[in-house]
């Protein structure tokens, strides 16, 4: 079975109880996802964004998240994101 990696930029909009996830944006590469998240985090519409990747088997349609340490590293690229 072939596995596929998806690169995603996920913006967060302001909500009444804190940041609310927006619509995920699929990107062509990790670099593209980071750049998209960085750009989104600096717009007035969003309070922050993260970039992450997920890998899964196409046939079974299951996806496994990347380690949390990789995601935390990506959070640092978006200085406007402040976890609650």
C-alpha cells in the first residue's frame, strides 16, 4: 500500500471563547504549508495559524498525525498564535 503525505496550513479566527479553527488549506510541500500559515497568521482575519503534515494509507483512508514535537516546532513559525 502506498502512503500519502498531506501538508496543511490551518488558520485560527477569533472566537468568543478563544481561537476557533478555520478552513484547512492543503499545500504542495512542507515549505509551502509553513509559508501559507505564516502569511495567514499576519492577516487581520486570523489570530494565528499552524502548519502540519499527515501521512496515511490511500487504500484504507487512515491518517496518522505527526509527532507533537514536530507540530510545536511549527507553532514557533507563527508568532501571533497564542495557545490558551
